[in-house]
C-alpha cells in the first residue's frame, strides 16, 4: 500500500491548491510525508460532491450500503499491519496499540453495517377518526466530520460508518498531524466500491478556516467533531447559523476511584490500561486517581512498581509501552502541568525512563489537592495524579467536582456500593472494575462540557437519522 498524500474529492485524488504541509514522526521529528493542503474552494468542491452523491446514496437499499461497509472492513483487516505502521509512524503510539486500533476501527464498520439494515421506524396505534400514524427514519444529509490525531483511524471509522449506513455522505477533515491514516483508510473505501462523492477527505493545515467553512454551509446538515472542549464550543456556536445537528466528543477529566473493598491487583492493571494507553493521550484516560485510605499505601506501592517497569521508546520498536507525545507543544504543556502540580504541593514518587525529544517519562504524583491545576485539567500525558479519601460520599463529591463528564471508573467488590456510586457519578460512561470501556456495541459519549451525542451502539446510528412522522387519513 503506497502512502497516499493527496486530497480525495468527488472520487478523485487531487493536489492541494495551497501546496503541501509536512507530517512528521513524533518519535524522531523527521518529516515522513508532504500532504495536500486544500483551500476553501476545494472544501466547497467536496461539499458539492457529497451533496450530489447524497440522493442516489440514500436511495440505495440499506443492504447495498451495508455490503459496501462490510467489504471495507474486510479490506481494513487484510491491511492491518500496513495501516498500523502508518498509525505508529504519524501518531507515535506503540505498534501493539496501532494494531488494536485497526481492529477497533474495523469493528465500527462491521457494527454499523449490521445496524444500518435495522433503521426501523414504527407504526403507531390508530388515532380517533381512523387516522394512522407512522414514523420512518431518514438520513440527516451531508455530514462534516472533524477528527483528532490520537486515534487517526478509529475516530473516523466510528463517525463515517454510521453516517454511510444511515444514507448520509461525508466530508472528512482529518487532524493535520495524522492525515496519512485517514487517506489510506479512504483509499480502501474506494477499493470497496463506494460511489464517487460519498466520502471526501480535505486535509489542511488551517483547521479553523476549514471548520468554519463546513459550519457555514447550509448544505452540511450535521457536524461530528472529536477534540478539545474549547474547539467544540467554537464549532457549536458556528453551527448555530444553519441549526446543524452536532455530535461533540470533547475533553474528559476521568476520576478513577479505588475503594477499600476492591481487588487491588485488578485495580492497578485497570489503571495502567486506562491511564497509559497512547501515552495518556485519550479523552477517557484516568486523570484523577482517588484511593481510599485503608488501601492507599498498598495500592500505591503496587502501582509504583508497575509504573517503573513501563518501557519508554519509539512505538515502532517491539516491546515499548510508552511512545512519544504528539508534539513539542504537547510535551511543554505536560511538563508545565507537572511543574505547577509540584509547586502546588504534590510529591513525586516515581519517574520512569526520561528520553530526549517528545518522550515524557511515566510519572507518579501524590498528595494532590483538588485546587491543584493538574486535578482540574485533562493531563493528556503519562502522568498519574493520586490522592486519598476517607468516605464514599467524599469520593463521589470529589469525582463530580468537574465540568467534564465523559468517562469514570470505580473499583469495588461490593455490589451495592457499585450500583450506588455508578448511579451518582455525573459521567456518560462508568467502568466498573474495568479500565478499557470502549467498544463499537456500546454508546460512547459524555455529558456536561464533555459533549453531546453518542458514538457506537444503536444510539450511534440514531445520531445520523431523522425521525419523520407520517399521518395517513382514514
Ligand atoms: C478518545 O480518546 O477520544 C477516544 C478513546 C476511545 O475510543 O477509547
């Protein structure tokens, strides 16, 4: 599979009207590709193409659309190693995680291929006078999809698959850090036989201008974005102009609560998975670790040992668990957050291997007060911020004291406590004795400032469908 570096508009691979932008390997900083940088005319051309393709695509039988998605997922799995190499090359994550991401992304294509043929409406009981109401499901229209660099394949798959299954056509703006995976993914969609215009990709360095243009178009009927809360707010405000539907998967600040009655080994392993996946650069990463006083020392000493055993280094080298951060800017941000945490009274009880460049060492911080900046912000790096608590009420209060509401985790073997706490946590998702909660079959998403809408599950398809009510006279 050759590296694809052009934009994909109306079934053609085209050079960028603004030339190219560089894509680098976060592990070495080397430039690995120069990718088409589209201008706003090309964004408009992609919207034209998707608008023209929409009517014939939505009129295809659901099964025909779903057959394309099935063919696409098989191609993905057949190219798993090559796609994983690209993911590692441009995002830096360890190969084992990149391979898992391809399978994870493919699972969305399969799930929505299977769900798309079940986009059922309802027939309702007759009304007085013999009128007969019914509902049908219809695609929302052309969808703009803006995706982040941390899961360059899976985040596209979990938006594009339900959109296409529902009968929508899409314009994708991939992150400028990781366009190669997006383009490779869409090259496989072309092979799978999607008609021209159904899927368009507009890589570009000026994300703000492209996002604004997509929101400004009355022909875009829905925007689906994964990224920061700050950018989500801007896009949501812009999409108000034409009352576009929005799905926003934004930042988190996940609490990870370990109660006295938890299985500590399970909790330590769950925390490592929830924290260190993609070097801590996930929206569902455990951000605030709350450990009940009775098990605090035992838990932290097990944790320290495992943190120090993590292998830091280029993701392409077998056996490394912690790759580089995506950019120097990200590295500076995490470094500053740790410095601020230490000056606000935190103590550092473990630091893993510290390599030059964008690598940040796995770090264990303790004695975090709720006012500490590291407690209030999404860390997005391999840093654990741990504090103790006394009672269940205190844990729930501390966990909920954030504007974010994406993922949360709790460890306890007491089923009554589990139900009480899971119901009290103000988050869209709760991992109970489990650190990896993402799956195509369940609704992924947040509440409060973590966003709107759900991805995956039946809900993930509903977000791309309108419900139309028909009333038949007697
Ligand atoms: C994200 O970090 O935005 C997504 C993580 C996931 O799908 O597990």
